[in-house]
C-alpha cells in the first residue's frame, strides 16, 4: 500500500512523487514544510492553506503550489480527497518563488491519477517517467486562479486584516478602520495596494468569499451564511459568490457536509 507519510516522498530519486490521502471534515495540520516543491491538489472538497505571507483558498479542481521550505498549515472544510505531487528542484523549467493557486485542467488530472497507479519508484525511462515529465510540463502551464488572500507586511495593516478575517461579516467604514490603524484613509489605501497588489475593498471581498465557501463546505445553509456575513438575503450572497468566484467553483459548495471541531492531522 502506498504510504500516506509525506516524509517518505522527499528523498526519492523520481522527479515527481505522488501521495494520495483523504481527510475527514474539520481536520487541520500543524505548521510544517517540505524539502520539495508541493503541488497540493483538491480532487474533492475544499481546503484553506496559511503561510506567513497570507492565505489561499483551494477548492475542488484546484491546487496550491507551495515552494520548498515554506512553512504552512492546511485546514479541511468538509471531507477532502487530496493528491499531492512532490517535485524535485529541477522538475520544473523555472523556479516557483511564491505560493499560487492554479486550476487543474482535465489532462493534468488524468495524468496525476495515472501516476498514482504506478509504483513510487517507477522506472524513469518507462511509463511512470513519461507521466512525471508530462505532469511537470502541465503544472508549469496551469492557469492561475485569483484565490489568494495576501497579508501586508506593515504591522498595522496586518492587524487590520486579521480583524477583518476574524469577523468578515462586519461592515466598518474605511475611515473608521484607518483611524483605528492610526493612518489616514489615503495612506492606508496606498500602502495596502503597494504591499498586497490589490485594493483594501477587494481584499475584504475575497475574505468574505473565503469565509462563505468555508461555511458552505462545512454544510451550513445559504441563509445562515448570508446572515453571518452581513448580507440582507440569500440572493445577495449568491450574487457575490457568482461575481467574485472562479467560474464553476461556486456551484460545488452549496451542499457540503461535515463540520465539527477541528482535529489535528499528520502533515500533508
């Protein structure tokens, strides 16, 4: 049986090492890192990952690229079927400097499933080696999805973002938030965009999107989520999900099951 211990895939000679692992709802890993680049693929379910640089929403059909050595933790919102490809430093043509979420096209999905049928120590010159080379090529070409929630370095802006993420349903005027942070409105908006690459309003919208998908994947109703996030009705919430979400993603998390208190899991 194929190992579900991530450490067993870090020192193999194969350029792409594939691990399959399923998680129940509500499980979270401790902060950890890997010597290899990690391609964290949600075959089924919804994950969120957090690093010092921010958070990433990883819905079904998407994957998070995590550079080697980057500390991260992962939380499962609803049951998750995960496939992780650990890539050696020379597997991709160019370096991956930052985390990013990508869509997994059908071809890449099929290649990953096929490599999962090969032994971990597959023949580099045989079918496994050919599949691994194609997987590396397709990962490099995978389209990026706008599902990152970057955190600013400025401690005042960082604290402000943490406050918003902790209560995404609050609707506090920007002037009030700027005053709380000890900044002018203009300084806040300019510095925030400079450090995150997005406006503060867009960041708040993406934080609400993340919170909505997490709650829906845990099995909460649309009406309950709308109420928690400060929307007047379900239609307003649905409009936000369709407006801000990646096409096709919002339809997958309206009937999630599971929930309960987070559990700890082995690192993935």
